[in-house]
């Protein structure tokens, strides 16, 4: 491939990315309720359209947006929060900025595009305002407690009870009671604090996060008969929840992933191993046979 062909292909790729991101930002701007966020997204969308027009003036070709990428990031943003979706997309633009540098000597205006992209990232970090992230502490509280407490409890129940139906019933009762307790504690905690967070919303986020985690962890005991296999599936599910949630936080709040993931996974699995041992000892010492 000649240098000219290489540059032409790069330009067409840039065009497609810019027009796709224009449509993504405009679609998201129409979906958000916060006026400041909407204005920010519309400004970024217009910048992306301007970048597209610049590359189009060089290639003299009209490029259609990537429908797959458009719907992918739109749906991710709608399901997991637009802050997460946008920052996930912006993370993918780091490679694009490196590619821009290759063409800077051919087209000096590229440095303005790179500056715009950096300003977009800074603006997103400073101005994006979303309820899910405001209450992330409450979600972490419910999720972390459920992972640590219930994985430990289920490990202990598994060896002590040795009956999947009984383990599921006991775990569900324990989990629901703990979810209500955690939600009530979070409500009282936020009620007594000088904070802008609504106590009822904070308690709901905590309780729902706890309850959803309980359902996922207990599910294997409802469909499988081998209680050791159930425990293995539950521990795998716990690690996957920890991995997903920490990835979400690492993207949305730009926090390192590895250290948080290893800490939470180690704590949950450690408590499970200790509880499994307690279940074995209690069964042996008390001589209970179910």
C-alpha cells in the first residue's frame, strides 16, 4: 500500500468515527434530563461534526455512521448510565488520537482536533452529573456486604446442611433479612448526615443492590442438585459480579481496576473459605446430620 493510499484509508476511518460519534452524542443528548449535561453533549456532538467536515473536505467523500457502534454505545449508556457509556467510548478514542499524530505533519489542523478531544475528556470528567454515580457509595455498600456475607453464609450452609433446597431457602431468608437491615441502616445513616443525598433513595440503592446480588448467588442452588457444584457456581458468580462492578467503577470514575478487584475478590473468597471450615467444624462438633 502506498503512502497516499495509507493516508486516504486513515482519513476515511477518521470520518466514520467522527460522524458516528456525532450521532451517538446527539442521541444521548436527547435522552438525558440534566440541562447542563445535555448542553455539554450537544457541544461535543457539534465538535465531532466539525471534525467530520474537515476530513470530508480532504477525502471529498460522504461517509455513513457505523450503526453497530451507534446502537452499541447508546444501549450501553441507557442500561448502565450515560457517564459509563460515554467514558467507555472516550477510552477507545485514545488509539484514534495516536493515529491523528501520524497525520499532523501533513495536516496542521489535526492538532486542533486533538486539542478538542482532550477538552472533551476534561469537560466530561468535570461536568457529567448522574444519579447512579452520586449514589455509588450506597450501591457499593449493598453489593460488597452481600458478596462478603452471603458467599460466606452459603459456603457454611453448604457443608453444614448438604441439601440444595434447604440451602437455597436458608440463604434466601438470610439474604432478604440482611437486605432490609442494610437498607434501614443506610436510611438512618443518611438521615443523620449533613448530605445532599436523599435518605430514601440511598437506602433503596443499597437494598436493591444487596437483594439482586442475593438472587444471583442463590440461583445455582435452585437449579442444580450437587451442592458442591452449586457452591462452585456461586463463587464464580461472585467473582464475575466483582469483576463487572469494579470495571464499571474504573471506567465511570477513572479508578484503577486491578487493586480494587483483587481486594474485593480476595475478601469474599477468604470469608467463604473460612465459613466453609466453620460449617465443617460445627457439623462435626455438634454431630448434626441433616
